[in-house]
C-alpha cells in the first residue's frame, strides 16, 4: 500500500490523543440522534451517509472520528491499492485482475481496520479522484494511475469537515461516487474506473453558509446538533474531556467494553440486514409521508426505506415497524423540505404523527365521492401566500395595510430576479458564477507551463522540437517535465458583495423600506446562486453599523435584513467610511476575492461630512448605487454620488431583470 494514502493514523496527534488513542464513541455525552444516524449508516452504508449540521464546538468531528473504531475489520487483496475484497474482487480494478471466488486468496488475505479518510476543504479534483502519470502515459503508453482519496476510503469512512465550504464541483464528484459506488477518472482520452464504496459523513456550521438544496438531497440523513443547555451534562462533557486529555490510553481502556459491545452490535446487525422484511404497510407509510410533505423526487422514499430497514436490523427485528419508519423519516426528510435557499430545514412532528396514524393499519385512503374544491369543503384552496384578510381595525382609512410604527422593522416585498452586476476585468478568485475569472472550470482559452489539468496539444508542441536532441529513436515521444503545459480556462468567480443600506428616517417614507428590503433580499438570493460572500452595513442616526460581517451565509444576511429597523438622521459618509474599512480588512484576509459594493440610498446626507469628501476611499472598488429616491420631484443626489464613486447608478424600480429587458425593447422601438 503506498505510504502517501491517508488513513486514520495520519491524523494530527491533537485529534488522536497521545499514543494514537481515539476518543471513544460511547464516551460522547448526549447527541442521541447523531449517534443513531451514524450507526444506521454503519449497518447499511447504502443509506447514503450523514450530514451533521451544528454550531461550532459541539464535538461533531470528535464523534465522527470515533465511529471508525467501531467498524469491523476488512480483508483486502495483498498489494491492492484499492482495497479489493479477496472474496469478491472488483473485476475492473486497476491493480487487477485478482483471483476470483469466495476462497480465492483467503489464506494470503490481509486484514486491517476500516480506514477513516479525511477530505480537506482545499483539496483539488486530482487529490479527490486520483490522477494519471501523464508523462508515462505519453512515453510508455501505460495507464499509470495514482489513486486519490476516493480509492483510499473504499470500504471505510470518508469524512468531509466543513463540507459547505467545499467547491460545488468537488461535492458533485464526491456525491456521485457515493451514490454509484464507483469513481471514474477521465484524462485526455485515458479513462480509469475503480470501486469506491464508503460511509460518507459531512459536517458543517450553517453560519458559514448552506449547501444548495440539490446537494443536500444527495445526503441520506441529516442531523442538527447543538450544545446542551443542561449544566450537569455540560459539566460531564468537560470532565470526560479533561480526563481524556490527561491520559488518553487509560481513558479509552475504561470504555473498551462498551466500544466492543457496540462494534459487536454493528456486525450482528449487518449480518441480519438482508433478512429484514419491509412490509407493504410500512412501505405505504413511507410513501404517504413523503407525499404529504411534498418532497421532490423519489430519493427521499428510497433513503427512508433503507434507513427503516437498517433500524429494524439494529434493534434485532425481522420486520420494519411504525417506530422504525417514524425515526427514519425524522432523519431523512427535514433537509429535503428546503425549497428556497432562505428556508430552514425542519419537520412538522404533529403532521408526521397524523400521516403515520392514518396509514398505520390500512392501505391508501379512498378519495371522496365528490370534491368540494377545498381542504375543508368550503371552496377553492388558498393560494400560496394567501392569509386571513385584515380586519377593519388593521386597515388604514384608504383601505391599505398600515405602515409600521416608527423604528419598527418593515416587512419586505417579494423577491424577484435582479439584474446581473459584475466586477470589471478578469479575476483569480474562488470559482463562482458572477464575474469573469481564470478558473479550474470553464472554457479552455490557452495553455501555460504546469501539470495541473494537462493541455495535451500544447505539451506535444512544446516537446516536438527537442526530440532529435533528446535522442529519440523509437515510436515513443520523449517528454520532459519542462514540456508540460496546463490548461488555462476562462470561467466565473464568486465575489464579496457588500451591501451598504440607508436605514434612516427618509427611507421609511411612502413605505419605501418595503421595496428596499425586497430589492436587497433579491440581490442576496442572487448572491447565493452565484456563490458570493456577502456583508451588510447599515447607517442611521449618527453612525454606521456592520450588521453582518462578510460571510458565505446569505441566510444570515436575510435574517439581519428582516430585523432592520428605520428612523433617525442619515450619516451617509459614515456608511462609506465603514465600507472602506471592511473592504480593507477583507483584502488582507482574502486578496483574491474581488469586492462589489452595493450602496442602497436616496442620496440624502443629514449628519456628518459631505459624502463627496470620503468617496475617494472607494473609487478603486466596483460599485453600484441603487437610487431609492421617489416622487415627482427628484434631486438626483444618488446619481451625483454614483459619479463621484465611479459607480453604476440604477433606480430602485429598474433593478429587476425584466425591467431592464423592457427598457431595451422600448429603446429598440424608438430606434
């Protein structure tokens, strides 16, 4: 086995404890749902893995790493870098062919613990899937494949910490391999396939950004974890951790019996998994629940069924029960309920109980003889967003809903698709979908010296003039390291979109803040879709406040925006100065991520210095000024400020993408 493939033994000593001791799974206090989800996947990896969501410092990583010590040992073909099972070797293994049959190689099979392999956030595609030795492929015509982390994790555990910070392209590759049990590597016309079946576990802190709903759906189970608020439990957590840090080996020895019992239960449950029966009644419950919660697709039904079968095996039952179905639903459905990026995962427990009870002992309910047209027989069903009409006391004299009280947060108008704003030039930031950039993913535009993502034609052109000098005498091409050329691609990057929002009293007039919040919410949604980081500065009264430091969590931005109150004077210059300070710090933290400033204001400044005096601090930043001025008489202050900033000026009512299309169509008609 190559020494460079990572295993659980490669973890830093701070994660393993002295002498290689691992914190015991049984010693983790609380977190019953997380423990159960991990054990269900240990019994049946086909469930699809676990995504662990929770705040920082909740022992997410500790319990995941502890799981590997409970898994049964695996037998492997000696010398196989892909951990083939001697009794059922992969017929297409790059290190094969291996002897076939249930007893082939049994005497010489190696047995080792199941591996825990970690995928770092900064890993490349080649590190994940493996790479080809292209120099040998070109000169010798052999598939010299160097295995990646997917090969190392085969028949073990693949752990991805901060999976929400991993690039979407790598998450797609990872989840595809987990779903198919295979990994494909395609490089310049040479392809390699190998088995990659593993227990996938990802952890994330939602405050640092969410996974796209499409990627969330690919994880079998999801668990939310939070630190206990019970002082006694917190004290026990600290007590155990201090004892472990003091003497890891002795602490682990004290839990050895409990760990051995858990490992035995996992092995026994695996052995009886194929004998568990999923009855028609249990299957109807599963499908009825998924239909009642309007889950997209059928993956939820399949995952819930597999989890329920694994739960029955874990509890030493031969049939799936309603309790198994209920527990499986609680683990498999909450994250599949997200339809909007700002939705929080969740499940209505009462609704779940009602549906399970309704389908507990009988088949599908018969439809009524006549459909009165509504949920309670009283007319048409309400549309999304409909609610009870406002009472006479709730309405203003002109029949409209009343304006919010001073300093009270105003609701936001509905979100819409905004115009696309980009940063000029070509960047080199993190891959995204906003501004033009040199990127690992995108259209091939050229080649440059290097070996990551080989440009075959450019490499051959570089090597061709040197063949005589290098003594070429046969059909093989002599390629040296200096000949290698890598692909240059034109793609898109994510930017830092910093919102600077006027929350002063002038913005509360004529319900303007409702439209402003709707506009910012629309831009936040656009930033989510384009993989941007976002920040939010508000200014009112006498100061500017950093309401949301730059983050990948646009959900946090939406929450801050919802609570934004208005009132007071307008310290516009203070907002600009604060923006310049935030961007200066962010340049030091992440110099490759280019900023885009979005200033939302009517241009009035009623406190502090003239904004023109500080506009020079931001002239090197790509900016957009959203002009919120309304009414028949307009002073044009926002337009003037945009000129001082060198920014694009957009009226609030022209921010929507369809409004821009309307302007273009009108201009064409005039022309």
